[in-house]
């Protein structure tokens, strides 16, 4: 058995990218860029360089095409043999130790096992012309090349997603209490997983960490889980709450610049809020209605400079309204909702508002109950109240969500913006893990495209926080748009339309990002869906209180 594991280790180790420790010994690639609309910050922030497509590199400067194709072939072979059922023993004249296990054995490796990773140039010389042609066909995919000309809608290639092919059976084995199977898959995942490298290696690392740290003890109990040998799977990058404030702020801004994951829902929300503000004061002489915005989201202030700037450009030359931004502290915890100690966006945002001659006040409410005294509309209806709920309620229990929506309805807002992840499992723990794994894959693959395949502190921080969605074993089930539509209707809201202008502006914004992104609107009054390679990621919807009677 020991000989069998050593031979498998040699092969798998050659396919594993450099560890985080090894990569930290190399210099980081960085270059300064402009703030791209985020000039409300008074401190300059250095960002990663823009798209640099070296000849034939497709945005992945450290990895040539041919070695990546051969690596995929080798890993695919290991995955197939790992998941294959045990075969009956065959008669042979070979010594007993020459046998290899049908479940994790792999073809003989020609490279010396003393080296964990060969250089791309060395490995490229050993690959066939067929691999070259196949890799050329895949070079334009966002997950592979990270260029503007991504794979586009519907190009989601499940055949190359080997991490899910290992993690999903492992999750099923965890729930079934099959510890022998779990131990075997943990070994294979431990050899392949890395928090750096391509999206598959990173997904394997986050998935292994979630299964080992939370889901296995929850399924079989701490005592039984302790008997399973767990490979090292601690993420070297802290999540949001443990980040350095300057890196935290820089990562948020950079992510909005290179990915529509949050930027598109934020843009739609801002368009709806600005339209609500423009309904008062039809002439320049009229005083605009004060605008109150209740922020129950994950933007940490990054969403609001664009809104404030748009309020200074109201039609007819009207003066901008005064704005009161109320952030709600007490809300269900969710990925991207925490911020590190010492982070405060208020001074930067207040300075920016002053620079564009807009009156802004920022308040913090301990709970939605506290919001009532700060933002309830006056009896004359001269104030506009908008509640922005973004990527928070999806991690609340059904009872928590019902109670929060009841309190929001009690505020009698003019509009409510709801943005959430779009997905759902089959009701089982393993099915829920699969659904969250799908969304995490889309996040990791799209960030590879967004950052042009380059590793760095900003991307690592964002991905560590996204991976936290897998770790929470008690997280409620993901729900799709239809379930949210039913929940909002039950709370006393009816769906409203963003309007053609807002939708067209969102489409224009989306064109600046990788070609794998697309969006669709559900008719005249419906949610706007965001997709990656044709697969759902999130939706943004607009609601208003339903008319009584």
C-alpha cells in the first residue's frame, strides 16, 4: 500500500501548481492604474496591470498552452481512475508490489519524482500535435485565457472541471458516513488542491477545506471525523474581517473595476434610486425631495460614489437632493458582509460629496427597528425612502428572512431593491454543497478572467471570502428567483420595472467586462439576471409596496 501511494504521489505532485508559500517567494506583478471613477478616495491605490497579451500567452504569462493541455489530460486520467469502481484482480506474473490500485493508480510518469514541477518549456517539448490543436480551440475561453474575447454564453465546459468531479462524490460520501471513501478522496484532493493555480486547483482547495473543517464533523460527529487524516488545507489568506484595511478597500474597488459580480447589481440599484429621486421637483425652482437610502448590502461604500455623481445630473438642471445614507449593522452574516476593524468609508464618501456640492449625511442603525426613527417618510410624502438589500438575505434562515422583510414593509418604502445569488440545490446537504460549489466555480473562473490569470493579494482576498460560503455547514439552502418572488409577494410587495434606460445602461456597462458575461431582463416588469458562460450567477429585482385592496 505504501508503494502504491508513493507512485501516485509522484504523478499528482507534478500536476499541482506552486503552493502559496512558494509563490510568495516570487515578486508580485503590479502596476499603478487610475481610480476609474473612484476618485472619492484621497489615497492613491496601486492596482494590477491591465490586459497584457504576450504573444501566444492569452493573459497567462507563466503557463504556455501545451503544458496546460497535457496537465489537463493527466489530471483527467487520475480523476477517471479515482472515480472508477474497483476492478476484479487479474492473474499476472508481476510481483505483488507491481500492482496498482484501480481507484487512484495513474500511468507511469517519465519525469523524475524528485521535482514537484517542471518548467513550462521543458514540458511543452513532450506534447503531441493533437493536444496543441485542442488547446488552440480552447485558448479564447475566459477561464483559460482571461482575455476580452472570452468563451461567451453557453461555453461552460464541464469535461474540464475535474475538481467538482472529485468534490461532489466526496460530499456524498461525507453525508453517507463512508469514511473509507472520504479518506481516499481526501488524499487525492490533497495532492491536487492549491489556493493558487487555475480555477480547478483553487476550487479543490476551498472545497476540501469546507468538507474537512465543517461538513465532515457535522455529518459524522467530531469523534468519527477525528479518525480521518485530513491533508493540510488551511487557507493562507485571511477573509474580509482579518484583512488589512487598505488592502480590503483596494480589493473592493479593483473587483468592481474588473468584474460585474457586484458592479452590475449596484448599477441597476443606483439607476432605480436616481429615478426615484428625480420624481420630485419638476422645475429648477422647486426644492427636490430629500432622499433616504437604507443600505443592507455588501458594498462597504463602493456603490455610492456613482449614485451621488448621477444625482448631480438630474434632468432639467434641477439641484440634487439632500441624501441620507443609513447603513444597517445588525443583519444576517454573509460572505462579503464583514469588514476589518478600522475600515470606515464615511470620511472618504463625505469628502467626495462635498467636492461635487451635494449634501450628504451618513448614519448607522443598530437594526431595522432603529431605521424607523431615522428614515420614515413624513406624512406629506416629501421624502423618498429606498431600501437596498443586496446579497445578505440569501444566508438568512426562512424565519429571519420573513421577519426582515416584514420590518422593511413596515417602513413603507417607495422602492426596495433585492439582489441575490441565483441557484438552488435538491434539498439534501450534498445537493446544497453541489449548488454552492457551482457558484464558487463561476466566481473563481470569472475572477481568473477578470485578473487576466494573475495571482495577487487582491484576488486571493476576494476568493478566500467567496470560499467561506462553502464552509458554513448550517447555511440555509440557496433559492432561485421564483422563490424570492414568492417571498416578496408574501411580504406585501409587487415587482416593478427598472425601465428601458436602466437596462440599456447596464448592458453598456457589461460590455467593458470579459465576453463570458451576459445579462437578461424578464420582460417589462421583472428581475435582471446576470450569467457567466450562460449559467446563472445572480439577479437584481425592483419592488414597491403592493396596493391594498
